[in-house]
C-alpha cells in the first residue's frame, strides 16, 4: 500500500490566516474561468448502430471514459463506462448483441464553451454526472469532465482535512472474489469503484475503467476472473489529517479518482474527486454568500453615515446663520438679562456639541465598516 503521510509543500500545504488575503483574487479567477479554458479536446465518438463491444474497445484504446453518440453531426447521446458495465452484468454475450443506441444516456446534458466553469460544476453536482458535452454554436467541440473542473477550481479549495469529506461507507469485496460479484455490487450501489480486501486490509481498488478495459474490451468472462487480477495496486492512502488540496493534487498527479483514508492501519474512509468537487463548490458558494452579506452590511452602514453627515451639514449651516445674526446684534447692555445675541451663541454651542457627537458616531461606524472589508 502506498501510504502518503505528509502533505505536499507547494499547493498542497495548508494555508494560514495570513494566506487568506488572496481569497478575493482566487474568487475573481474562479468567476472568470470559462469552460473553453479547461475542457478536454480528446473527444471520441460512436455511431448509434455500433455494438457495445466496439464502443468499449474504442474507449479502451483512447483511454477515455465515454463516447459521444452522433449521427450526421447531430448529438444523440452519451455512452459511459457505467452504461456498459450495467449491461455487462447480464453477461459478455449480451454486451456483444446490444447496440450503442440501446445503452446510451439521453438527452445529453450540454454546456456552451463560453460558460463559466463554476456553472459547469454546479450542473454536474445537481445532476449527479461526471461529464458534460461542450458545444460551440450547437456543434460538438469537446468534453468537460469532473477532473477538468476540479483541476480548474483547485485554488479555491477550503482549508479542511480529508476527514471532513470522506465517505465512511466503504464498498469492499475480497480480492479473491469474482469480478462479476464486484460488478454487481458496484451496479447495485451506483458507485464507480470498490476496495479489494486481503487479510482485513485494503490491497487494491477495482474501478469501472478496469472492468471495461480488461473484461469487456477483451471479452473475458467476469465469472471466471478474480478481482486480484484486475485491481489497481498498491492502494494510494492518506491519513485523516491530510489536506483536501493535497489529496486533490495527488489524484491529479497519479491520474486516479479516489484515495483511501487510513487511520492507525485501518481503512476508515474514502475520498473521491466527486467529494472534492462538492467541497470546492460549497466553499465558493459560502465565500460568495459571506461576501454578499458583508457588502450589504457595509452599504447599510454607509447609508447611516451619509444620513448623519447630512444632519451635520444642516447643523453647521444653522450655526453659521446664528453666528451671522449674532454679529449684527448690538452689544448686550444688561448682564442680568441675556439678549438675543447671547441666546444665539448658546444655541450655537449646543448645535456644535451635537455635531461633535455625530462625528464620533460616524468614526465608530467607519471603524465597523473597515472590519467588514
């Protein structure tokens, strides 16, 4: 088992509060990132009349997880590894007899190449899919995968460890079990991988891609092949304290889609790219919501200050009027009886005291605004 115990020291290292000053810039970058900037141009197509075996072989040859089904340049559907494995549960003979049109998913979820990556990620999450067909002027031009989106948004990863995201419900099968048994479990639980166990510890991972390439494409019998022959090994594992950013970077570097979380020699969870993408989108949404709330608070405070400044302006004008009137009055003759001039002076002093209070309030509110920035 390949056990990763230390986070990377570059993008994978944990950030500190001082580092979070770049969040605003990262959010701007995430907001402006478009599908065309990260989409994969490695598009493989198939005709609706082809057999699943033919499509599976092509997917294996080109190392892709799906083919786009087209006819006369019209997008009819998408055929994924999961679609093929769903049919493979009925036997390899069944896969050879069924056509692409019978197994493909449709209608196809598409996105324009000028759309934002954030929107693409939100669509994937809401529809529980891992790829979108990218179109330009309604014509097929690329495929956008969950890996593409995760890679594009990695700078926005929240500051958390994998323990906060991992799934503790680990689907497993004995490494000596038949592949057919593993495929049935994956199909029934709607998952794309299963952990192979040996002597009560993970010894490998069997994925849809493994089954597609080594069973379906090669026409091998899953009822006569054991999991140990196909599984990917050693298992890449991380401790619960490993950072999400580092885990995502690791999956990208190793071209894998999940890592097993190990604690004191025991498998305690599994983290997939889907988990990471959900965390990225959730973090970005929370950041935007917090920023929107902060902006609303600032606007409200600024409105209050503007109102107080208006009042100050009126008061200052009143003082100026009183001062001008006092300057034109005759000097007071009777000290025991204050005249109009003295009354105006007293009134002006009271106004200035009120102005001073308002200025103090404005200073306090400005300080509060700076805390929201």
